């Protein structure tokens, strides 16, 4: 995961299914504490086929996904 996404995730994501936008690269950030929600999100992202990354941050599984309008950094 990009350092800027991780920094924004730490700042903004504080509950299950919370969403935010990275302050620097405009990636969509999503937080999951429930395994089923997380797995469903990953299935959707894999079917979508776009750029995304995942990491664990405390009790959260974090997903950072490129948006169609995301600027390149």
C-alpha cells in the first residue's frame, strides 16, 4: 500500500465499512473488521480488475482502490 494511503487510512478510517479518499493520490480507502464484508469486497475488486492494494492496520483490513478519476502520483 502506498505510504500516503496508509497515512490517510490511519487518519480517517475508524469503523467497519468506513470509506475515505487518500489526501494525496485520491485512492478510495475502505476499512473492514468483519471478515465476510472484507471477502465480498475483495471478490468485487478482483472481478473489476483495477488497481488495488490491501493491508492490515490494527483491527482493520484496509483496501485502497484506484478511482477512475484518480490522478497519477
